[in-house]
């Protein structure tokens, strides 16, 4: 699939800042630990294809410096994955009175 091949090229920019790349990798590996298990892996493209078939879309993970810390961010916008999900429900808060009333209700 073309998205999988294009994805590899987009990840090469990670090497521009080795500190950020290492921090994101360390945090990702920490999220795979037995006590957290937020993510599974790491998996190669071949392993993912064996698990789910050849039709899958990758998502890039990159680091952002925030307040002296590097935070990993999953980028689901590259292949319009974010556009596939939407929520039509929202609360219209017209004034501070509505905000307070809603907060008190909950």
C-alpha cells in the first residue's frame, strides 16, 4: 500500500533531533511495559500485515518540547485518519451562567 511506503520517508525527519527521538522511543517503550500496557509492540510492517492483513494505514509518532519536557504525539492527520471520525454532539454554552449551571448539574 502506498501509505505504508510514504510513511517511511516521513519518519526520516525524526533523526534531525536525536534527543527528541530518544525521548519518544523511551516513552513508547515505557508504555509497552507490563504495568502500563497502553500500546503493543514494537512491530515491523511485515508483522502488522501478518496480524491485520495488508490493508492498514500507519500513524506517525513525534515529540514536542513542552515546559522542559518532551511529549510524544500520535499524528493521525497525515493520511486523513482524523477526518474519518467526527462527533456531532456538543454543548452550546452561551455565557458564564450556562457554564456554571452545567458544571453544577454534573
